[in-house]
């Protein structure tokens, strides 16, 4: 028993204990956002920095795949299980623009899929429908019945 004039005991936990506690309470039916824990943020930052520092080789037009794009892909992979970028003409060249949300339509063959993506701006969000060949779709651990969705941490 704690009297009102006594201090509340300080609870100290590690990142791992915090994450395990959040996952355990989620299995018991509690609504917990595991993605807001420090452990997930640390992992997202680590993967994002690793991808941003990588180099892209091959026949890729300069400026198309940037460290900023790869950084956003890394964070999206850890936090949401997926990240999508749409290839758009910007100025005199092409660049991948990060989508805020998207959904897929089509049959069982992924080469026939069409993507509807929302591309956000400061005051306007543009919705585009593009072929699968016009997107860079990163996903983490797809489920067997849902090959068009990744799974988050």
C-alpha cells in the first residue's frame, strides 16, 4: 500500500523488456502501438541509415534512386512493413516520389497489377494510377495469402 504523501516507485525497463511487455499486452487484447517504442525507432533508424549509405549499381539514371529515398524505404520497412515510391517526371529527369498510401488491383499474376497511389504535397495530394513497372515497392515478409502487403515490426 502506498500513502498519498509517499513517492511513486520508479519503474525502469530496458528496450527489450518494454517491447516484450507491449507485445504481451497486445496478445491479451490491449491496443498497443508497438511501433512507437524506442526499440522499433532504433531499428528503423539503423536500417534507414544502412540503406541510405548504400550505393546503387547498374543502368540507373542519375538522381533516380537517392539516399533520401532509400532512407525513407528503410524506415517504412521497419515501421509499416512496406514502402512504395512512384516514378515521376520531375524537371528534366525522373525521380521516385514516396507515396503516402496505396492499394493494388489485379489478378494472381503480379506483372498485371495496377497501383493507385496518393502522392502528398504541402497543400495538395495527387492520386495516380500506375502500372507495377512504374513503382519501387519495398516489402518485408509478405504473408502467403497477401503478396501485395508487407508485415510491420
